[in-house]
C-alpha cells in the first residue's frame, strides 16, 4: 500500500502525513497528488472568509456540526498568518472547533499562510485536493482574517461565504469593490449584538444595489443572520449552502470552477517544473557570474533571461 | 525547498485555567520560526492526541499547573502509543516537583521545564530532541 492508497482507504494518519508532505512541497508529494487526482472533484468546496474576529472559526464549528447531523462528512482547512519576521505562526483556529474533535466523520487541519498574501497558502489548492480525494462530502476552507481585497479563495471553491459582524462599517464600506463582490452567501454573525439590526439593514441595502448578473439563472447572494456561539441561524446557513450547491451544479458554475482550477493547477505545475528543470541545468558558478554582471550593470536581466532560455531549448 | 518548519502542538490537559504560560511558550516558539497549533483550555488526553494526529505535529508540549501531572501526562503518553504516535516527542511545562519530573522522564517524556526556565533554553532543547528523531515516512 502506498500513502495515496492509505488516504483513499480512509486512513487518517496517512491523510495527515500527506498534507504535511504537500505543504512542505516534498519530492514525493507530486507523485502522491498525481495518484489522488482522479478521486478529486466530488466534494462541495466552501470558502469561509471575513475580518479577523468576525467569528469564522466559531461559525465553522457550528456549521460543521450541522452538516454532520445531516449525515455529511466534513473536513476543515483552517489558515492563519505566518510571521513575516520569524516565519513562525500561532495557529489557533482549533480552539473554537472543539465540537469536531471526537467525530470520526470530521477532520480539522491548521495551515500557516507562509508568506502568501491572498488569504490562503500556496499549498492550499493541493491540500484541498487531498481532502477531496479522502472522500469528505464537504471541505470548508477558513481563510486568514481578511481586509478588503484578499480574494484568492474565490478561485479555489464552489461557494464563498463572507462572515461579517456588527460595527464593521457603514453602507459605503458595503458597496466598495472587493471581498463582498465574491460572496455567494453573506453571514451577519454575532447577530445578537446591539447594532446587529442596523448592520443587517446596511448589508441588505448593499446587496440590493448590486447589479443583477447577466442571465435569469444568475445567483443572487443570500444574507443570513447567525449567532454562531449559541448556534442560531446555522440551519438557515446550511440551507443557503445547499441551495447554492444545487444552483452551481445545475448551472454552469460547478463546471466553470473545475475548469478554472484545472487550468490553475496545470499552469502552476508547468511554471514549477519548467523553472526547476531549467535551474538544474544552470551551473551555480555560471549563475553567480551572470548575477554579478547584472548587479554591475554590464548586463541587463531582460535580454540575459531571453538568451539563457534560447540556449536552453 | 527551504528547511521544513517544525509543527508543534501546545495543549493544556485537565481543568486548570492558567494558560498564560502556554501562551508565552506559543508566542516564543512562533518567534523561533515554528508553527504552533494551540488548542486552548481543558483538553482531555484523547482530544490532545486526536489533534496531534490530524495536525501531524513534530512534538507535543503540555502545560500543567494543576498538580495533576502524574495522572494527565501518562494518560497522554498512553493515548499517543495507542494511536501509533508513540514516536512523537512530548514536553511538559509547569510546576512539577523534581521527583515527579524524573518519573515522567522515565515514562517517556523528553524534557520537563519548571518555572524560571528561559524560553531560549526550551527552544534549544525542543529543536535538538526533534532533530534527533529518525525521519518518518
């Protein structure tokens, strides 16, 4: 049995091990991902994004429990930021996900962003594929706490859930370009707080101002009020997720998303493999000499790169 | 690729609510370049071991200030063994009498850190213990 076979057979330790190899871009990771690829494409991939402290982790805990109650298995990939100084990270999302610990149908993995700035990590796409291949019905991806423009999650998932909380801004904030544009479902969490009614009206207004997308079959973003701690509104959120999944599958969204991810995966692999094979053929001494010449302004990086590539092929 | 970063689980087993020490350690390990998974208060040994398995950590750090270390730490070690994770190094921090610390080390704990241990000493010991581990496949 290979590690990939173990993952497909539902071995949780093998799954955890493969996620580490993929995250470290270990030499054997590519072969494992290749073996798993045909088993991917089944899971409903859901991105959960929003500002730090909006309640993403707590909401995932409640939502995953709700999904488990309806019989779906659930994997969570929770991403937190890495330090730009030490490269270290404190990954604390599990603290809020205690309801999932003892559930054999749930799996939670923390991931550091490792310098990526789009709200997810460089290895997130591959990690999602591994969890998908492992057979989970839903994969919930929690982004780093985001500001206004970390939108990378939209290319990775079928459904984007944006978590808002009362007190985060007025209606002008809500009509700005950015993260609200990629949301399929907007959650107003902490819906029990004093200013929740005002925030709900603000968001309703902002969503109503959105130009209806072309075609009668376009999805209109849904707004759901929740209080994740007391688990209020979670059933409504699950219903909205299911409605969006049905909409995506019956329309073009699901297939489009698969195509977008397939292309992104191929392009990034090509880039990686071309670069690696090119650099392997360039002796370090020659590279150092060229770099010194460029630094001394006797050569320029643009035509040098073109010449090197021409000589390579 | 770059040298792989250590992934460490920091957990507080049992019922004491004093987590300042665990947070100081989590922060210090972060600043030493490690990825620290912090699971919060009031964890059972089984919860800690399940988290260690899912997160595929290189080491587990337990913070115990309740005096129940002679019960909780062996329970974590046994649960790790039972799940096939007996090779994951376990570190203990807290108020542990020297006799108890020796007994815990004899049961398989890699190191016990008492009050006053500097964070740089903790980092040095953890890095050297993890580096001595045979590579896992």
